[in-house]
């Protein structure tokens, strides 16, 4: 087993990070452990400071004690835990209502006090809060003068989690509202999938290896599958999820980001602006279906009762905070096409669902069969077991890349069998446990927009799924629930590929 040290980057720029929703699950399970991992790796500036804002009526001292318990529970690496213990002692905390301007005035005073103690004037505002509060927080910050960058003497940035809008119109309105308060370079629209090593490695795989880029087009590729399946149901998110559904929750953000990285043209450089330009070109080239075409290229589903990990689980409509007879989809699949030379007649199949057979996020690229007739049915003596070459990017849980190809079975006859050549990050690199947020947080502090979506990207992604949202919103689904928990989704999703002579890869 070969091992390699990760390249050591410079420490991030000094800043105060204000986390709205500091007491929530996102912070304690993902954000704070990621900060601890960065700190133990020497990637945090010594002046880094956290200010937590939440509605919990805690004092700073009592909140620090809660955070120390969270460090013990959620920070795995011992060095990271030690860093977290030390950092926790410096956390400041404000209890307040996010819709009350007094909260932002108190925050402004605290930031001024901290800045008097240190030379650092940079501030990042992380919105780890419900999406409906995004506009309220931005307005409050602006009214308190906290978004002012003092003519470039410091930076003031906001980080917002998905969903960014609920449809095309709301995304446009939200972009308009935020850009009325700050500049585009101050907004970091996060997609935590882009923090995964394998997603980022798509760029390296394509453009750093002469072997694959020449065949990365319609002449050699048959089709592309992008799948994101979850074993979990809605858990404690029922009230939110029932208003959103699988399509809105996953496809305009996570899956569309992966599609654009797979399909983009080579950028001029690795500069975030150049990459965003090429990603946007791909999204502009995706054929937007008409409402009449939706039924032929989109499938929705909802899980029924079933068995997950030998445990009986209820149907979606019986989950907590779900409306009886809810029409919300927990599964969505689309067939998309890209109208340019590279991807002429190459379908892109996207699917996502809850309560599926396994948890996995994967990009699968199936190549066309070779031109040789050596192993065709008419060639006597050849075993007719020639399978297409398949390249797979496993995003989670076991990050890696594999290639399936045909090889001869040992023996006296020319018998073929597909085999797999696989690379897994955990086997090759010495890397610490991560939450997937480390790179995203680091890039925010260094001001690199590579892993974030611009306003145009968000709107282009929503425009692609808008006809599907309109069609599904104007008609009640039939046959819900239409797949068992613990399965691979509804039969209609299989038919979406079967009619093209293809099938989903498990």
C-alpha cells in the first residue's frame, strides 16, 4: 500500500467567524469538527475567533461547556479534539432573535470589542440557520453596518447553505435581495458535496491525465449516470422536507454541480472564475424540457413501508410531521441531454431518493463498445460476455475511483470476464477523518470561490428543473407510495433507462 502526505497549504487568513445557528446540529456535527480538523492541521490563523449567535438562552460560559461536550462526542481525531478544547475557551456567545435588530447591534458591539484586542478586522458570517431566515439575517447585518468592507481594507463574507430559493423565481428574488446589500464576491453559496475529495478530483482526473480527456466525448461515451441514494428517511426534518421533496432538495444543487464538472470544457485556468464560466456554459447547453415532455423524461416516487438493515420502517406518509396522503416525492429521476458537440446524443441520467437499498453517491460513465468484431456473436470460439467499460467516481461513503474492463479468464479458451481496478482514498493517502466541510471553510477564509455557486449558476440550475416542478405541482401523483423502503426506487425509474436499452448501475 502506497502512502502519501497531503500537500500542506498556508494557514487561512485571520478572521472572526460568526455562526448563526451555533447551537444547531449542523454546527456541532459538521462545522465545528471541521474547524477543529483545520486547526490541528495548522491551517487556522492564531487570531481566528468564533462568535456564536443562537436563540438558546445560554450564557457564554454555559455555552462553552456545551461545546466542550460536543467536541468529545463529535471530534474523532485526538489532535483535533485538543485544538477544539482550546478554541472553545475563546468562543463568545450571543443569545437573540434573528429577526430583532437588537441582536445585530449587540453583535456589532462585540465584534468591535474583539477587534480592539486584535488587529484582525475580517469577518465571515455563516448562516447555519433555516433557509427562510437568510434574507432577515442579511438585512440585519447590513443595517448594523457589518457588511462594509471599508474600501477593501478588510473582507466581510456571508456563507449560505442550500436551498437557495425554492424555484427559479424565488432564487432570482433572493439573488436580487442579497446583491442589493453586498457584492457578489462577498457571497459564498455552499454546496457541501463539492467539499468531497472525489468531486474535486474529477477536475484532476480529467485534465491532469492524458489517457482520458481524448475519449471524454460522444464518440466514446454511451451515457452518464449520477446517483445519490440515502438509506435514511426524513428523520427529524419532516416539517421541512414535506414542503420541499427530493427534486428540490438534491437535483438543482448537488447533482447539477456534479453534472457540470463531468461535462464542462477545459477551463483557461484553475481560477474559480474560469471554472465557473465553463460550468455555466454546460448548464446553458442543457436542453430544458417542455411541460409536455416531462412525463417522458422525469420520474417521481414515494417510499412505502419496508425493511432497512433488518429493521421494519414506516412509509413516508406515516413519518412524523408529514401530512396524511402527502404528494411529496422522496425519489426523483431525470433524463437530460446537453446540446453541444462533446455530448451529442449522450443522455445524462440523474436520480436521488430516500430509504433506498444503500447509501451512496456516485457518478458512473459507461463507454461505448469497441469497434472490433473479434468478440461478436458471429466469431466462433469467443465467449459472448463482453461488457462495456465503466468508469465510476464514488463520492460517498467510500471515496474513490474504479474502472471496469474486460479481461481473459485463465484457461485454454478465449473466455472473457469483466474485472474492476479500484482506487480508494483511505487505502492510498494518510488523511485525517473529515466532515466534508474542511475544504469549504478553508476556501471561504482564503476567498476562493472554486467550490461555490455564483448567482448565475443557481438560476441556470433552477431553470432546468422548473418545467418538472410546474408539471408535478399541477397534477397529483398516482400510486404513491410506489416503492418499498430498502429497494432501488420505483419501477418507472428502471423503465426510464430500459426504454433506451440501458439500466441503472447498483
